[in-house]
C-alpha cells in the first residue's frame, strides 16, 4: 500500500456510494468493480474531487457535499415551456417523463413537469440540483501521475 495522498493529478481507485439526506442510495459500486479516475480528468465533479484531497489508500470517509460543490442549486430559468408541436405526435406526454432534446452541443435531458393544452413545462435542472448528497468512499489505491 502506498503512502500517496490524493491531490492534483492523482490516479485514484475507489469504491463509492452516493446517498441523499433521507439515506436513500442513488448510486454505488461497492458490490461491483471499483472506479478509477485521474483528478482533473472531468470524470468527477470538482467538488467531489476536492473532498477527497488528503485521503490515501485504505481510508474510508463519509463526505457531505452541499449543492454548490455537487450538482448546483436549482435554477428557475432552467424550467421552460416547450410547444407541444416540438414533440413527436406519437409520444405520450406525461409528468415525470424524461425527454431528450438536441441543444446543438449534444443531448440535453429534461423532465416533463406539466402538460398543458398547448405547452409542456420541462425542467432542465439536474435531478439532484439543490440537494445535499453524501459521498461514501473507500480509497483502494492512489498513484501519482506525472
């Protein structure tokens, strides 16, 4: 086991679980293969990466990630009205349905909040926006990347 601590440009292998305030688990790889990433490669949000700084192989931690460091605050301007004509006529529009839109840079998912007579209200906020999440990690390996 190495004594390397997690910092900029570390290669980290870990098991993780994400949970909400109520204890419900959103995601976990504790039962499967561990994840490996390099700090700064974009695979993990910066707030999650920075919360790992100083940890080393063998460490286990439960880290509270506030919205600002995680998935951001909910933004009311990310809730938009879309004309029904923009949807495929054979699509059954209902609240809670996740739909994908092409925003020019790729696919942008949105959740239908309300179906009106002419418009559909779509929420483009990340589903975890505005929520504090708990990041449970077990660090398996830390290596320096030069």
